[in-house]
């Protein structure tokens, strides 16, 4: 008799503790090979296809598409070595396997970063060859549903057919009584869409509400819109909050005349060959400055109470996408030419826009270049991208009055800012770095002399 093995959501590395099911790649009854992708999930950083370490027949799947699962929650069960579904009910075996601590072998390409322990939530199977009815513990509603909500009449007392804890939280926050809803999922399972429809009905104005209904509607409106702080937005919030807690940062800034830099770029792009971006020229200046001031290409090891100066410059750059702000990383930027930097920036930016960046593309940075001038602003005091030690900010390059060679002229001026970890260096080092960057921007020949 084939052994039914449970495959759990693996540790995807880099402190990620949860993922959302985007698309199932297999169905119950399908035969899968070892390391065959079975589900596509979205983490706070990237879309990932998760391969299964077992070969055999899929006997159960856990979680609907759109469900968020913690690391360690069951994904599927597999009858190892089988070519068809076993006769016994695999769902019960899957439930027992989770409690028994059945651990599959590590998957190639996934890390084992346990710095943030996964939140354990039990997730019951949604689809199985033979499965018992879905059972969930009854949850008391946070607030009664207003009379105006067009939902089904209250069901008899008993378990509420809800699997996702996110659906429960959404209902609780919005004041929706789950017992009054009829789910649109399998076997009456209440889905997120059902709760959102109830919330929309709750917020919709009534043509002529009775006094009591009007009061309830006003109370719901006064609570405001609630947006879950999860996924990429939640990851950014955690990282920036940690940066503010741990890093004593300081910022210095300077205006620089970028006229000569823009002229040099125009001359370089006038000849045949790959075009060079302003960001690539600024990145090349950054790597040269970090070679002179290596204190800023470092990190702080709190456990060892040591500053760790890093040998390579893995340059992160801020990229705004539809999913939010991302910071792809250019590896070994200190060895790249402006042409190579331009090509790598373009490649990573396209991957970011299409949602195809991998966790490896978004981690391991040692210094960040933040070109917020693309948003039409001159200056900023950005938060350091933890655990890095510094970030160079670049504002918009605009014509401004400027004293050039003793005379007032209109020049292309940019504001440069450096936010740095005051533990790794003092103001003299930070000022020296920023001044060198500004000198290279004003006179690109300074950079050529330092190569």
C-alpha cells in the first residue's frame, strides 16, 4: 500500500514566513514527479513555483487560490509511488501527518532562515479525493450586522464554514456576522469575496433608511477603510520599522552642478553602441566613492558587536512598480562598466514591472542608490535599507541659477543626499564620500583620474 506523505509549504528563505496561493498547477488524482512544481505562490518579494519532493499521486490539496498560508502549513498530500488514487481517505491521513511532525527533505534553492519563526496555523484540506465535511470552530462576530445588509438569514447554530483566518479577520474588522452569510465556495465555504460583498452592501447608502439603520451605516463609515498590512507592503513596513529601531541614522546633502555630467552622457550616447543611463553613471560614481570610503559599504553585526566591511558592492536601486516599491540588486557593481550597469538596471527593472523578480534578485544588497528625482522632487531623507549602512539619494536635475566661473548662469543642478549609519563612521567620512560624489557629478574627469 503506498505511503501517503504530506508536503508542507517550505521555508522560502530571507525571513519570509507566509505566502499566498496564486495558482494550483496540479489537481487531486494527478501523478507528479519528484521536484515537479505543484503550486505557484506569491510572497512579499516574488512569485515562486514550489516543487514537491515526492513522486506519486496527489490525494489532497490544501487551500483555495487566494488563501494565505504560513511556512510549515500543509500544501498537498501524495501517495508515494502510486499511479492512481488509493482507496482509503487520504484527508484523514494528511491531518495525522501534520501532527506527527513528518518533515520532507529540503528543496533545492530554498534557504533555511529561521530568524523570524513562522506563525503556525492549522489549515484544513479544501480539495481531496475522499474528505470529510469542512469543520471549523465557531467564532463570535465582532459586531452585529446592520439590518440593511442583503445576506442570507442566520443559519442554525453550529460550525461556521470558514477556513481562511484572513477571511475571519476581515469579517471581524468589518463587523460582518459570518453565521449570516451563505458561502459561494465548495460545500458552502465562505470565501473572501463573500465577506467583501457583505462589506460593500454594508457601506452602500440606503434610499430612505430608518433612523436605526442610518445610525448603523454612519458608524460603519466612521470606521474608515481598512487595508491589510501584508505582502510586499507588510514586508516594507517591517524592514523600515526595524531600520528606524536599530540604526542611528544621519543625513547630509549638497547641491551639485550636473551640467558637465549630462553633457558627457550625451557625448557617450552620440556614438554607436549601448545607450548609457544617468542612473548608470551615478552608480559608477558610487562604486568609485565606496572604494575610497569603504566604511559605508558595511553592516553591523549586533550579536558580535562588530562592524563588518564588505568586499563587494552589491548595489540596490529603488524601483517603483504596481506591486509597490522594490529594491533589485546589481551584483558586483564595482566591476561593471557604465554600459554593463545600464543593461543590468534595464533587465532588473523589467523583471520588477512584470512581477518576475526572484528573492535572490531582491536580497543581499550592501548599498542603495535611490533616484527619487523621477517623482519630481528635489530632496529627501530616506530610511536606510536595513541591514545596509548607507543610501545615496538623487533629486531631479533641473535648470537653476548658478555661479559658474565667477558669473551667474543657468546650469543643470541636482541635490544629492547621503543617509548613513552613524555607528559605522562619523560625519567627516560621510561628508568626504558625498563631496567626492558631487565633485564627480560636476566634473566627470575627477572620476576618470581615480580609475
